[in-house]
């Protein structure tokens, strides 16, 4: 089991000697990530060139690029981005700190699991956005409103997946450790946490994806800055270049968060436990 | 697990009956607690009806909405969009996910683009799609498809990847063909993940729909809530949210749970875990 995991990450291992080959291999990796996007932009360019659409329907990649350069150089983007990032960061931290312990507490007891499962599904069914009009009445058109919506969205998948992870651990693992005299703390650190970690990370990844989306949606309606405000504001004035540029920034930012934060955690958990197919 | 949690540990029949009762009423407990807090809050704090409508107001507005036929119109409009978008999302997501899950190289090369479009799936398309598709059903269906697809896709791919290769190899070594392996090993093995994906996908598709309807539709539950907000009718907002939640639970209970039971439990994956506890 662990052998498979150990073999899994040769690409990520630091090369002892940086030869010409290693550099070439690394560049090849970069191209591999960019390649699908290059194809996509080419298709977009072709459609735009052939269809000859008016500016308020579709603009060329070049136009979008120019607009983005302009917005970045003026510092407009930095302001919208920092607003969004701050909210998602705070929301994620709060959701993990509260959500994971609840997930374990609920997952460890079948009565608690049964009683909270339906409630969580109910909360999941009523999207944070549906509560937005009411939350706006409470907190006004402010960042607090957006934050409340994002936490609501993020915390449910985290609790839910922690619970599933805790319940999926075969009970005899815990019993085996206990019969050997392990304490409750040892059980948590050696059985429950590692056993549930892949599932928690799945929850975090899902939660981030949807929390990010709830953030954008809330920003569209609250209109107090942030990337959702950027693209929704551009719609009213028919600026397709701003909309597409904003979407690219939203996607890229999420990609960076996913690659630099969530993915390394996933590699440490799922790959280490050796369950992933090569 | 612990002694109190295990009904088998005690021989007393009253204790067993009590356990069974707790087990039956457990799902209702959080709802009752929230309801009590709500009643207490409106009673003690006496907030304005706009800030927190009393329970009676919300019940009354549910009755009003139901009698006027407004509720039925909006629910049907929302469900129709959800059905259309989800079916498209599940079919495309399942096919894509299984193909990608079976092919590690393909999964690696597609991953950047999947992550990218996952990050902007759903509501992020709203401004662009309002321009392209206009306000209405096509817009909502697109947003739901977009949301459901990525969840089903990622779960199906993960499920297929997590099937131990040993199983596949043994069936192959005994002479199982590609299709046979797929049908007897890969798909059953990945099924719990696929169903989790469908179940989660529908839950999230439902919320994507509500978000889309807030600005991108003329009917539907989201529109109903948003219209109510303009007149500061918090009772209708809360009523709408409750109805949205009830429909989500009903779908889960009567549609998705039975499917999960019939498939996953048959393979002994969930049933065993529950028997043990």
C-alpha cells in the first residue's frame, strides 16, 4: 500500500543535479499545463474571426488581453482582487476551525450523525444566496453580508465530508489500537485524523470551489467591490472584454489557490496513503 | 462505539426502547432546536418584522402563496430547469469522468483546464450568459449543467481512480475483457463516489439554480425571494428559503437515497459499516 504511495510523486521530488535535461523536463511540464488553454484561445480566436460578432457579443482574445493590461496597470484589479481574497481567506479559516471538530463529533456518534445529517442536507439545499436578501436586511450592503454567505456555503461541505470520512474508518482499526492501550488522543491522531483526512480535503476542495462561487454571486448582488462586482458591473455597460477578463482572473486566482494551497495538502494526504491509482 | 451509543450493550428492554425512540426522533432534533431559538428570539428580543418575522407570519405567507397558485407556478418552473440541467450534467459528467479516471495521462493533461473551468463554473458565467442567452430558462439550464457536470465528473474520475488496481488485474488475468472489467469492477467500485457526486451535484445544482433565478429569470423560487426583498417582505423570504430546503430534502429522500440504497447497499459498502456501529 505505502509502496505505491512512495512511488507516486517522482515529478515533485527535487532534482539533485540540475542538468539540461531536468530544465527541459520542467519546461515541458509548463507547456503541458498551458497546452489545453492555448488550444482553447485558438478556437475562441477562430470563432471570433469567422463569426465577425459585434463588440457587445464577443470580442477577440487580443481585446480582452489589452483591457486586462489596462486594468492591472491602473491598479483597479488589485483592489477588486484583494477584497475578494480577504473574504474567502477569513471564511475558509473560520469554516475549518469550526467545521472539522463538528464533523468529527458528529461522525463519532451514530445518533449525532443521524440527527445532523438531515439538517445539513437542509442547509445545503437552501443556498447561502437564497438567504442573501434577508442577510442584507440584517447587515446591509456590506462585506459582513458577503462573509456570512460564504461561511454558510463553505462550512457545510467541510462538516459533511469530515463526518463521512470519520464514519468510513473501519471500526476495528480503532478497536485494535484501544485494545493495545491507546488513549483517546492517540486514536484521534493515529486513526481518525489520518483516516478521515482524504475525505476532509475533498470537502475543503469542494467547499472552496463553492465558497468561491458564493462569494462571486454575493458580490454581484451586494455590489461593494470584489470580482463579482467587477463582472456584473461590466454587464450593465455591455463591456464583454471586462466580463471575460474578470472571468479569467477569477479562474486563474482560484487555480493559484488550488495549486499552491489545496493541492499540496491533497498530495500529502491521498498520495501518501497510497490509495490513488497511478 | 461508546457504551451508551450501542444498543446491543444493554439488555434492559426499556433502555432498548428508549434507544430506538432516540434513533427515530434524532433527525428532527436540530430543527426543533432552531425553531425554539427562533420563537424565543422573536419573543424576547421583539425585533421588527422585517429583521426577523415571527413563525406565524411565515406560516401564513406560505399558506397565502400556496392558495394563490403562485407557489406552484414558481416551484414547477424551478424544478423543470433543475431536471433538464441535471440530466445533461449527470450524463456528460459521468461519461467524461469515467474516461478520464481510467486514463492517468489524460487526467493529468486535462486537470488544469478542469480546475480552471470548475473555478468559474456556475454563477460566474451569469453576466456573460445573460448577454448571450438572455434572461430565462436557457440561462438557468446552462448554469445548472455547468455546476452539476464538474461535481459528477470529478467524483466519477476519483471513484474510478480509487478502485484498487489489484481487482482489475485479477479479473483481467482470469480472462475478463475490457468491457467486462468495466462493468464488473470499475463501475461498481466507483459507484459510491459516482452516487455521492450525483447527490452532491443535485444539491449544488439546486443552489446554483436559485442564484441564477435571483437575477436571471422571470419566474422561479429565487425570483420569488428576490421580489419579496424589494418590498421588505422577510416573511416571504424565510418562507421561500424553507420551501427551497424542503424540496431539496424531499428530492434527496425520495429520489436519491432510494437509488443509493438499491445500488451501493447491495454491494455491501454502506450496510456493513452501519451494522458494525
